[in-house]
C-alpha cells in the first residue's frame, strides 16, 4: 500500500517536471502583516532566496523559513523565467503543504482539480503545477493555481459585491455537489477566488468540501446562503483584527507588500 502510494506520488510529481524546469523561480508577494508565518534566516542556513546574489549586502541574501505552511493559501505574483527580466508578472494563488499527510492531500487535491477541469466544471481553479522544494531543511509541496482572480476577503466585500457573488456561490456549490455527490459542508466564500472580469468564482479549498450525506443536491438547495456569507464576513473581520491564525495582528509589521523569491528544487525523474 505504502509502495503504491509512494509510486503514485512520484509519478504525479514527474508529470509536472517540465513545469518545474520551465519555472525555476517564484516571486511570492505577501502582505507584510502576514509575515509572522516566516522567519528570515541567513542564506547559508536554509534555502537560498536568490542564488545569483543580486544584493548590495551579504546580509540581504536571506530566505524565508516556513513556520506552519500546512494548507496556507496566498495570493502571489509569479514571474516565470522568460518574463523575469522584463518584470512581467501574472497573478496566481499558491497553496502550501508540509508533512507526509499534507503532501498526500496535495496529490489528492491536484488530481481532483485536474478531474474537475476535464469535466468542464467552470467553478474550479486552473492548476499550473504541483511543486516540490526544500525550505529550511523541510520538504514543502505547493499547488500553483490560477484563474486570474483573487482570494475573497469576505470581511472587505461590499454589500453590492456580496449580493452579486451570492448567486454564483450558490450555483457553484450546487453544481459541484451534482458532479461529485458531496454536500456543501464547510465551504465558505474564503474558499474561493473570484475573477471580476469573467465573473467566475473558483474553488481553491477542496478539503473543506465534506463527504456525502443524504441527497447532495437537495442539501445544497436548502442551505442558508445568508448564514454562510455572514460567517465568512465575521471570519474576515476577525482576521483583519488579528484574532485568527491567519491574521497578522499588531506584530510590529507594516502593511507594505513585499516580494521574495523561492528557488524550486528540481525533482529527480
């Protein structure tokens, strides 16, 4: 069983090997208030941030060490190798996993999104690749996803935007239930990203969709959208005040966005 799982995981990583090689750098842009997730360490102690060393001072050659990467989801700006010099960036969502169990979750989620895309389910994020790298001596896997949208910070949504997204959210969850026979479960607005141009709402947190129970479509039909939106708004407001795990709080960090670079480890194929 373990051998089969290991082979399956190795084969899955191999399938995105070309993506790894064509995109060896990821510039991750995070809001400064989220920075308590990371610890700045010397380049020699962990994974190099910039192997070319394009810094004026040796002390600036730093990296990011992840304290708790499991299931963290970030809006990021990706500069692929061919676009780095020109400074042309594309917006993605980067979801990090760490540890054996979480890595298996990453594999499962990767396969699920690929399956949903093949089924032409519009409410699913596009998968750019499944990545493996080593940061501070720890194996980290990440799903790089894109629909040219942004994570929904429910606490910052206007009433007008909530009303416009609400029906899309309801329709997306209903269609997801019809295709997969899972119920709404714990899916809230913060588990989706929204493309304001195409008006498409895309799922990025598959793990919060629960196992089937009863008639899935009926359950979705009867769900209380207002209650779910209110809960999402409350969570967003708590996050903004620094009262949740995801919130930065008043940790002495400013609010300027900053960019860092991860060098991805090439996977042996």
